[in-house]
C-alpha cells in the first residue's frame, strides 16, 4: 500500500519530517525568518507537556515566576564565558520609537541609552533578582521556574527543532552548598528522563557533557540524549550545575549560620518545544504523525458515519454518550481526552486525516454499530486496516488499557531501535568506518551511537568533529567500564557516546 507521506523516511528524511508536520497540521513557518506558528493540534501537545512537567516541578518544591524578555547588555558583560557562548545568537534592541524619514518610510527613531539583549537565556537577569531576594541561609534553597520564550538567531532553522523564537521552561535554583546544588541538578535530570520515557515514550541515555560541550559558564552540564529514526542524536534537554560562577557575577551572597558571608551555588535547567520534534522523529512513520497518548492533544477521536440524514441524530447522540462516558475515566492522572469529528466529509478521508495527525485511538460508529451497541476501534500503532469490534461497554472499560498498550509499544519499539543501533567500538579504524556513510544515495541515514573508551583529549575531540561531523554527546552513567582510549592508547579512559546530532 502506498504511504501517505511522500517522500518516505528512507528516501529523504529531512523532507519526510517536514511533510509529517504539514500533514498533521502541527505548525508552519511565519513571515519572520526562522520563526514558526504552532497550530492548535501542535500547541495542544505543548500544553500537555507543560501541564505534566509543571506538576512534576512543583513536586520537588519549584515555584513559577516570570522575568523580563529584555536584558541589559551590561548584565552579559559580567560573565565572560557565558557571553562568548551566546554572542553569535543574540538579538539586540538598540532603538525605541519609529518615525518616517524623508522618503516616508518608517525607521528607528531614538537610540536606547543601553542596548537590550532579547533573552537567549535568563541566568544573568534572574541572578540579579536572586541577589535582591537572598540575604540569609534561611532564604535558601530558592527554586524558581518560568514558562517563557527565548530568542536565538540561528543560522539554520527547522520547525520545532531549532527556531529563532523558542518556547521553553527554564528553572533556576540557589543553594547554600555546591553539594546541594549539584544534587538538585541531578534531581531535575532524573525528573526529565522519567518524563521522556514515561510520558513521551522516548528512551534516552543520560550522562554528563564533556568540557567542550557543556553550557557556557557551567561547572557541569547533565544531559539526556535520544536517538532519532535517522540514527542521529537529539539533545532533548539539559540540567546545569553552575557552582558559584553566576553567583559571583551577580553578587548572590548569603549569611550562613555562623554569620559568615558566602556565595550561593546555583543551577539552571530547561526543555523546549524541541520535545515535540523529538516525538515526531522517534515515533512517526510513512503514514504520518504518531503521538504518544499521554501528551496527545486528543487521545480518542470518535468518527460518526453520517450517510443517512434520518439516522444522523441517533448516531451523534450515541457518540456523545460515549464521549461523556470516556470523560469520566482517567488515564495518566488526567481525564481521557476524546473528541467527535462531525465534519461532513467521506469516512475514508476522515479516517486518513486522523491517521496523519497521529491520534492514538480512532473509533468509527455507524447505524449498524448502534443496533449492536458496539464500536469499531482502530489504533495508530497498528496497521490502518486493523479493526477491532468491541461492545460499547467493553470499549469503555478498556479504553485506558488500549492507551497504555499504545504507549508501551511505542517505547519498546523506540528502545529496540536505539539498542540495535548503539555499537561498542574498540579501535579507531572501526570508529571512522562506522561514521562513514554506507549509503551514498541517502547520506542522511547515519550509523547510530558509538560507545568507546576515550581519554577526553579536547584536541582529539575537535579532530573527530572536523573529520566526521561527529560530536561527543555525553559521558554516560550506564556504561562505567574504563579501558584503553581507542585514539590515544591512554589507559583508564572512560566510556563516552559519539554521534552525529541535531
């Protein structure tokens, strides 16, 4: 059977990704370079991610606040390493007001006394306010998160993965000791990993970044890396232990129990709408989007068959009854989200539309089904032709189970794919061969993750990056065996993950 998405994943992965987004009506490019409009079906996914993550953050004592979009340029000058890491991506406001010039065109009117950076991240301005809020050990720990947008002037953009304006959350905490701050960064890392695996059905490898790949100004950057279906890595999120670096830049001081003045230790951490891009690339197929049920905008789509006007009212009433029954049920601590598609279009067109939009469960109901008090169930993780005839009562009783089965199937399938394409390599020649494209017709399909012993020599790391466009993704927590570096021969070298990445 011909696939709904053209080209397929194996023909042109980049274009397939964009066509899945288009077919699912998730988002589109805006008139502003590199920015996107997230449409209701796509934004609903973000709302569910946001709601569930927010609940998790509050469970570890984090409170929400909001900080300004504009940051004085002088704030960035306080932290040299941080500035250097973001300088090329910063958008800067230099004027306010508009006026018409002699040609009648609108031009900037009045220069600002100090340029304002449109926030690429908020460590410096939040640090400035933390310094005002913290004076004693009794004020610690301070745990704040904000749901906001940031601007990074990227050279190459792609919907959801890398855009000029990014929707995200950024958490910032301050602690009395470095140990407490580091533990907080690790707590958030574990929270993120649980969220990706339990809510998004995306298996990840967690670890710490190398010195060259860590967040500018951080002591440690903890990361979790996911494998996409083209076998490239996606850094799905990060949690940073910042030590006293930003506290010193922002003068975040507190008086300890002995009366001594000390600098606080801080953290920052965040995830973005990139998580939606990850869901698309991990789970979707050549028929379109496949959504993990726990974050799907709608989990069940009820499709009434409305050929006969005389029976139309009865079919709709039956569908409304089922929707009402489903709304009283809970899945993943939320009411089940069901909608009824009342559009007056052909049944086949309607069905394929929801396949392409990735709805986890589709339910067809016609006059004959009402007579039998049954529904026809179709699952996105099954073949489009696969249909299950169930009594209404049985479907209602098992709706949550069907959603759970869909989640488990997506996770196990993604985990098997990741594990099948994670290779342990013990020599340099094999490493270079592993990352040399075998399929010249489709070089986008990459080799996967290479796990090797590495001495952490930054010169070698840079050479690998230049030779193969491969980066050190993380020093994984799961693989602890030390051995001889496959590049330098240095003994007692730790295992790391290399991959091509987004």
